[in-house]
């Protein structure tokens, strides 16, 4: 699958780990989705990705996801 990253933010945690939260467009059909990928930094500082999860670019879904994350992190 080929896609274009429209915007991304990074959240570092642990010694050399990160999460990438991004909005991407699938090519060529233009479908937009959101993605959270887990990765780590190499000794040279490069990002390496391990796995990710994609979900619809739907405001209601995102709000519900945020709500669930807040509930379980209490």
C-alpha cells in the first residue's frame, strides 16, 4: 500500500522509544486515515518502526478513543 503522510507528531517515551501519531492519505484513491505507530531510535538517531494501527479519520471515533484512553489511565 502506498500512502502520503499529511501531518505527524511524535511522542518520546522510555530510553529510546517513540509513538508517531499521523494523518495519512492512501494513494491513489485519496482515502484519509489516522495512524499510531510504535518505534525506536537507532544509535545514530534514526527512527525505526515496529508496528502500527490505523483507523478511520472520523471525529466521533477519535473522541471515543480519547475518552476510553482517559478512562483506563485513571
